[in-house]
C-alpha cells in the first residue's frame, strides 16, 4: 500500500491509514480510510488511486464495501457518523446514522450484512453495545445488542451464510453470537457465548468454512467451531 500511495499521489506526505477493505465484486479495487478525513479507492493492477473523497468532518476510522454492489461503500469516523457513498455519484453521500449529542462519540467499526444489503452493524467508542442499522430507515438503530458484554466492544462480524447471525467480541474476553431472527422484536440475549483467556481484539467469521470463527487475544489466535 505504501508503494501504491507513492505512485498514485503527487503529495509528499500521505496521512496514516486506519483501515481498508477489498471490493468483493471487483477484486482489483481496494478502499482505504485515513485520519485526514478521506477515503481513497485504489486500483490494484495499475497501483494508482482511482478517486479520493472527503468522507467525514474528522478522522475516518473504517471503510467497507457492500457485498452485492461494487460501487457502494460505507465509512465511519470521529465525527460520530456512518455515511454511505456511491462511486458513480461521489459529489454526495447519505448520512445513515449519527451518534447522539452533545459530544457525538466516534464510530469505530462497521460491518455490512453479507446476505441482506440493507443492514450494517457499527459500534461507538467506549461502548459495550452493537448497533444494527437499516439503510431503509436512517437516523435511528433498527436494533441494539446490549447488556451482555461488560467490556468495550472491539470487533463485529456477520455470518457469511446467514442474514440473521452476527458475532461480537469485547474486552470482557467474550465472543457472543446473536440470532436476529426475532427482529423487529428486541434481541434480549445472545444465542452462544465463548470466554477467551484475555481481551478479544479481533474476530473473523470464515467465508469459505462458515462453521469456524477465528478470534485473536493477547499473543494467541483461536479457532472456534460454531
């Protein structure tokens, strides 16, 4: 990515990157987010930046492409907003959600539902809850997964084979799988829980083998069979 930045930019200084995501439809495309408020779309084959957009008013912390549309991506940032962009019309964006004031806590991570493009999960700084947003009904969460993590949330991942299952991981050492099929009724408790040996920093739900989830904590990585 440093080589691609140097080739694709005329500036002498590139701001630190915070996250990136592969485009699942066009695998030659990568999106990156940066602390300079921008998101940049890169062409891997040409090693050039295709376009760059000022995505937020403050630092951008995460970026993610929609799994069913090559042109659509979302981002979250320090201004407390989740915004959706269309590469075909980058002169505008949709603010799907903003954290409530007065200080608008930053949103740190986002995850698109891989089987239902209408739903996005996100989390705010220093929060133990996960917000589920519906793109058809902006401004308010469609569901909130609360009350079972006792530490700050660090990671979230949707099941690659089901639109109704999502896994969250937090500093309380827990990885929780939630079943959202009762939606729109409240989701009161997780369907499955696992306690690791330390704070869980990251998780990934395997796309090719969806019965496996990988978690990282401390100096270890574990594979969990669902």
